[in-house]
């Protein structure tokens, strides 16, 4: 029942793609952005940060209009070229750790999002949704796909494998040493087979890009309401996604760092933890949990293992089983007084690729009093939580692959 369609992507030329493609804007520090824009006039950052040209900060609608202007200039200068035929795009990423991701860039249905065929597992923030919707309406394009995942499918895997035997339209390596490959699939028979396989899927899941998906859905609702001749084929009915099989998805945890013990002494804090956990002092050697409901804690120069006392905690839903939620319900909220995981300035997050050594360094620096590590969740947990209509706490998953902007662009 999942509907995907080919589209005429706007893409950098083969010669320019390595210079144009960028990480998401917010992933750069100010110094990184200015450095990259200073030495690379072709970076997509020049489009989404148009005030750089005038050496001033530009915000809101004024910025969006300038983004549109910079984008059109890149097209006029031949840096971006639009494909003549609607296509799917087989896209492969090999990162510096040797992890490989293979999938298809396509246009996915906003109506499927509305009908919960495309399922989410994270809450979105209404203000961010509205802001990005307005951005899309003004600039008229989306340059970064949402990351969606689907059940492993032998037919689609075979098409991807066969396509990759051919000449890649793009093959380039970024400064982060991730190598990207892109193949165009415009054969109508192959497109029909891919669409048939997705149509047989009852659900597909958002892995990363919940705000991009929800904002695209709001855009669809707005444009549909304004169009008396709406017929469902308009470009606003769809949004760009990178669809990869579940087996390709890599999920890491986010470790938690808390700035203080909520007025408790170390001894008082440990006594309160004892209600829910068996606690063992592991000394100065880093401890990494290896099972669900086991946590690592770094406090006052020492590591501790925390094992949940299951007689004191009831599992009623898939969310109750999630370690990020469990940590919140048993420690962060009742003991450390952190109620708002998204906005409380006392808590910060470190993705689990850095393991507990980064957490240790952050606590040792004096910036934080305690750090917690956990096992990563998995795809099945993510799906089950989405199927039950529940949502994970913020920063529950750090998901790979991380996508680049402006390799393919979807126009509205």
C-alpha cells in the first residue's frame, strides 16, 4: 500500500557534485560554515545561508526569498541541471568505518503519511514544522531526503545490485571520508516493478527526518486546500525520501549527561538509585552495558553498573521496554528532577559512537556531575513503538546513514 513515484531530480553536474554537496546546515559550527563557504563558492551552504554574500544575518521570509534567488542562480549557471525523465535513484553510501548503505531515492506520498502507512516513532515540534513548511513554500524545493526504512525485499535488492553493476552517475568522497554513489533508474519496466513491491508493503517507517516529513505533510494540506483543481498528481502531494532496507539501518544510542545531582549528595543519590537498580562499583575501567535494562553510570571518577530490579518496574507497552524511556522514568525524572528532556538545560546528549570515554571526559571536566550509558535500541523496537502509536523520548536513537544535502533536489 505504500506509494512511491519517480521524479525529475535537480542535481549538480558530475564535475561539481563533490563541491556542492554538504552536511545539514545545523551540523556545522559557525566557524566551519564560514570556512567552507570562504574557500568553496559552489557549496550548497551558499544557497541556504544567503546572507553570507552581504556579510549580514538574514532571517525569516527575507532569508527564504534569498535562498530561492541563490538556488535559481545555481541553475542559471549550470551547476544544477534537472533530469528530463522521471527517475528513481539508487544511492549508495560507504562511510569511513566501512559501513555500507544501499537504497532508493524516490518521492513518497504525503497521503501515506496522513493514513499512517508511513509511520513515525518520534514527536515533532509544532513551531519547527510550521517554520520548515513556510520555508518549503517559499523556496520551492527540498534538498535533503527523509530517511525511511522498509522490510528487506529480495526483488528490490536484486534491482539495486544489478543497477550498481552499471556506470555510476556520481562517485565522490566528502571530507568526512564518506563515499557516495548514485545511479539513475529511468527504465519504465524497472520503475513499475519497484512500485509494485512497495505497493505490497503495508507500512514503511521514518527512521530519520520526522520534521521534514511532517512539514511536507503540512505543505500538502495547505496546497491541496488552496487548489480547486487538485487531482493528487501535483508535486506537493509527495516528498523526497531515501528508502533503505531494515537490515542496512544502523542504530546507536545517545548517552545522557546531567549537570548536577538535584541537590543530593553522592551517597543520597546512590541510595535512591538502589530502589530500582542493583548497583556495582566497577572502579576506573570503562563499563559498557551489553544487555537491555542494564546501564552504565560514571560518577565522581568511577564507573558503576546499574541492573534494573524488574520486580519494581512494570512493562505494559513497547515504550516501557525502551531503555531511554526507562532511564527517564526511574532516574532522570523522579530522582534528578528532569521533566522536559527536550528543553531542560541540565541535560545533554552524546551519541553512542563515542562510547563512554567521551561521557567520562565530560564529567571529569567538571561540566557535568553524572553520565549514563545504555545499549542501543533496534529496528524492531522502533517499529513496535510506532505500531502502537507511541513515540520515543528525544535523543533515543542516533541513526545511520546521515545524508548529505543537494545530491538530489525535489522541486515543488
